[in-house]
């Protein structure tokens, strides 16, 4: 039973997430000849304040906005 897990920064529409699930499902079916009913897809969305690289969150990279001030 193939399982695809994707982690994204939040901010996409439900339609975009649904399209991603569909495309991933189709890719797995094609690539490894998996039975369509056996393919599992999990999408996790992480708040931009909880995802950082180089000690800078995605929210901080995107500029000022609502939320608590940083150090």
C-alpha cells in the first residue's frame, strides 16, 4: 500500500490541495502500477510561523503582518 506524505506551508486553497492529492495519486498509480484504491496521500499544512530556515520563519520572510513580534 503506497503512502505519499507531503508537508506544505499553509496558505493554499482547498481546491489546490485537492488537485495536489489527485496528481500525486495518479503519479503513483502510473509510476509503480499500483492499484488506485491502495494509494494513500496525506497532506499536512504547517503554519508559516512554525517553519523556519536559517533561523527565519516563512512568515518573517514574507514581511510584516499580524502576529507577535519576533526577538
